[in-house]
C-alpha cells in the first residue's frame, strides 16, 4: 500500500479489498432485466457467489434497481430514450417499463437482501445520479467498491466512469456482470481498462479476498 500526505492509496485488488474501505454494489439484478440477458442463470450464480463472499467477510452490500416512471411525468430526454430503445416513432406508443411493484421490477428471488443491506431505486444509468449512494458510501468512509450485475454496456460502464470522477475506485467483477450485447460489453470493459481508473477482476480472484475480509 502506498502512503502519502496522510493517505493510504490502494492500487491493487488485494489492497482495496478491505471491509473498512470497500463495499459491494449489486446492479439491476431484476427479473425484467435478467429476462433480456442470454446467460442470466450463470450471471445470477456468479452474483450470488460474490454476495455470499462479501457477507462472510463483513463488507457492506448495496443493491440498485432501475425504476421506470409513467409517461405523464417523463421528460423529453426520457421519452426520447424510450422511443429509441423500444424502436418507436411516437410517444403515444411508449410502454413504461419497470414501474414500481410491476413483476419485472423486483430483484431476482435468488438474491434476497438481508436486514443489514440496502436497496436504492434509480431512474438513471449511473448508480450515483439521483440516489443517496454517494452520500452513504462517503459517510461510511468507503472509497472503493466492487460491482456486479447487469448490464455491463448499459449501466455498469457509466456507473464506473461516474464513480472514478467522484474519486472512488471501481472494481468490475467481469464474469459476474451480464450483457445484453456481448460485443458492446467487451468494448466497455476494454475502455475501462484503457482509462485505468477502474480495476477488472473475476469471481475466482475476488471472492477469496472478500471472504477473508481483508485479512
């Protein structure tokens, strides 16, 4: 660990995997999102494995859920994006997705947050826009996080980029992150590697470190 100006500066996975400074973020592991992922069962298994390791090691765990809002209270940017994703030409044809309490909104039943874990709902791709996540992490003196979930190319990429700009160290557990478009996901991971302000790892590497709780 590098130490300077009264700071400890983690640069490796081993150095970052300390429950006093790292949390686990579980991103959009919702029924309706997983239905769009070809290898959803494999991704769920890897995410469950990572969550169990984090719990064993005493790491804080936060879940994010994507929440849709009715068209009547959606702005032009949201409606434009909805038309693009649903391949529509008219706002009148847009079907709001992931409305609160709709069947697809809930987390996969294989992932049940404990009473010591927190779920935040968001309407954006970055987990840090419009949620209390940054405030909660900083209040817990957390400056890095491992992230798992779906989808790499849609939400995990912008979350990591945003987090790096906020001064966090993001760690992507790549095989515990699903994708709707594999080629786009690979481009996202390669771009994150190139930028250098995120670490990329896998479950076989990080889970033993999480289970050990930084010891």
